[in-house]
């Protein structure tokens, strides 16, 4: 299980222990659209979302980055929903971000079947926007964020020919037999420098 998912599950578990409660500090999800790769600074993110709940220093060889983590959750005895934002910084500038939400007002769910219309080395960013919508996350190569959030299989598709990754991610939590599971779906689309999709990663575990 990925560390980022484990953290959200711990947050939701804390809410469940309280019966029906909120955990974490809510943040303004509408500001996510104002995060720009290679431009927005650490101070700019803090101004929009406040101080993060956690800061994680990650390294892959000589590549180092810092990941800021924001999570807000609401839970009942049977179900939990969360809003989460991960922002990666390299030399004080945003290198990537991944947002997800199961709240109705900013839900990041999407039609997973659309992935079948994405053709490698042909489908452009504009065409993907018409098929889906704005992605809930964008990440530049090189990065530690894809591995941190989605694990080795998704990260194995990262290579020198990749310029950017768009992420579509949705998950929630259900309580089953005093344990909680986290159904959801994830689509990652990998682009080269011509802004055409060259690969994709998809996983789905819905209840």
C-alpha cells in the first residue's frame, strides 16, 4: 500500500473512531487551478493553502524534492470522504501536484472507459481535455511524486522521453468488518515534448 494512501486511511480511521467527525484542516480546493508547474513557489502554495500537515523530503539518486501534504476528511461509522493535495517542490518551485476529492462540490471522479480512446503517439493534450476535463494533477519529469503516490508500476513508465504526466484520481473509503478499504480509480497519461500521449496507466478498485 502506498504511503500517501496509508496517510489518508489513518486520517479517515481517526474520524471513524470519533463516530462522526472531521479530521485535518480544510483548504480551498478552488485554488488548485492556480498552481502552475515551474512557476508557483513554496510561499505561493502556503499563501493559497496554509502550512502543510506534513513535509516529506524524497530523493532518487541525485534528484531531490520536497512534498507538501494537505488532507481533510469527514467520517461516519460506515463511510469516509477526503480531500487531499500533494505538492512537490524542486528548488522552491512547484514540480508537480496531485489533487483528489470525494466531496460532491469538488469531486474528482471520471469515466475510466475514456482511456480506451487515448492512442499512444497520436492523442494530444487538447483532445484529452475534450474527452475528460482538466486533470486533477500535473507532474514534470524528473519527479519523486509519481512513485510516492502511485507506486513502482506507475513510476516504471517514467523515462527520459517523458516531459509531463497528467493525473486523474478518485477514491473514497468504506468500513467493512471493522476494517476500512479505499475503492477508487486512477488514470495517468504520459506526454512527450510534442504534447502527445505516449503511454498511460490505469487501475480501478471500485465497490
